[in-house]
C-alpha cells in the first residue's frame, strides 16, 4: 500500500539535493527513479471512501508528501499512524460494549434470580436446611405474596432437612421452623404445601401445616418426624447444659402439639412415634395425616373423571334430608 501511494507523488520531490542519511539516500534514489519514468503513469488502487485511514493517508500524500518519508527510525508507532494527532488502534472495551451491533440482542437488564422467577408464579421454595438466612427469605416472600394478593393461594414447595443436616448435625435453632409456621398461620391466603424431596423434622411440620385438603406429596418423597436435638454444648458449664436441655424438651412438646393438631392424631400417638426417627413414604404420610393427596402424572384427568359425592348419592337413590 505504501509503495502504491509513494510512487505517483514522487514527481513533486526534487532530485537536486544530496541526502546524507542512508534512509534519505534510499528514498532519494527511489524518487529519482520515479521522476525518470514520470511519463509512465502508475495506476492508483481504488480507495474506499468509507475508510478513514486511507482517506487521511491520501490527503497527507497530496498536501505534504514529505511527511510520509520523514518518519523517525526508532519510532514505536506502526507505519503511517504518526500522521494522526492521537491515534487509536482499537476501540476500548466500554465502546465495544455500547456498540449497537454488539448489544442489540442482549437483554437490557440482568436476568432475575431463580427465587424471583418462582415468586412471580406465587411459589415459595424451601430447598435448604432451616437456617436464619432461609427463614428470613421465606417469611419475607410469604408476606410479600399476601401483600400482592390476599386471595390467591401460595404454593410452598419443600425439600428440606429441617433444622438439622442429613447426618443429624444441628444447623439451626428450632425457632427457625416455628417462625415460618407462625407466618403461615397469620396469612389470609390458602397455602398449598408440596413435598418434592424430603420433609424432615420442622420441615414436616410445615408440610402438615398447609391448608386442609391442599397438602401434597410426590410419590417418592420422604417425610420424617423426630425429636429436637440439643445443640453442641462444647465446654459449657453443667448448669447451662441443663438449661439448654430444658429448652429442647419445651420445643419437643410444642412440636408434638402442633403435629397432633394438623395430623388429627392424639398427642400420645405423635409422642410415641417420635421416640425414634419416624420415616414415612407418601402413602404412609397420607395415612398418618401429614398430607391429603399424592401427586402423580395424570392425576388431574383421573380426578376430573370422578363424580361428585352428590352425584354418587343421586345414582344410589339416596335423598339428602333438609336440615331441621
């Protein structure tokens, strides 16, 4: 490119001077050779009118051709870029990010996180043990959904080991589960609870605390009720350990009363089965009163084909007497 631009404009440089430096001597010989053959017109390559670099280079070649041959020998600048006052080799990352061609198909705002997407469908998902951060989020979501619409139901999906890990290690206080339970009891909305994995300990209480007739369980989910565990006492004094043990017994009695209330079993029955971990599959959980229905694929069509109780009575010839 430089040769094509240099040779036609050589006629404007005189050949009478005697350059001293090797660079100028080479340029001088090339220019003289070009002047000797000035009768032969060397074709210029076509210039793209939209190319700012070539347009600038052609303008400098026409107005000041000497500037193209007086470049410093030890310059770090690439060839012919020194004709610009402040050359830029490429756009900065910020400019590339704001370009229309790069940004036209990107979202205008960052995508929402998964809990926000579920919240849009009035779904609250408990997928971790009940630690303070989980309790804070779940209670806030329940309150927000009631504020949005106090009549629409709220769907509480549960896959949690309660206040313990799967190996039995205590990770949260029993009050974490009671906090979510109290928030559920204060809401005006119906709460549909669904066990999608495990509902253990306090999580089983939340499953049973859903609206009557709206408590569900997946076919292969597990529910389990157990006694609260004493947190690690470490090097605590014996009196402090005794105080903690008394608090655990109080929490156990409270859990027994609440489970007996929602499962419609006696407190003695619940206390007896809680002496050791009591695991329940979907069928056993329904028999014990923790849930009302088992979810499986196609259940909607099956339930739609079932006649209402009034239709069964009519088909059987039973007439319902008016209340006296």
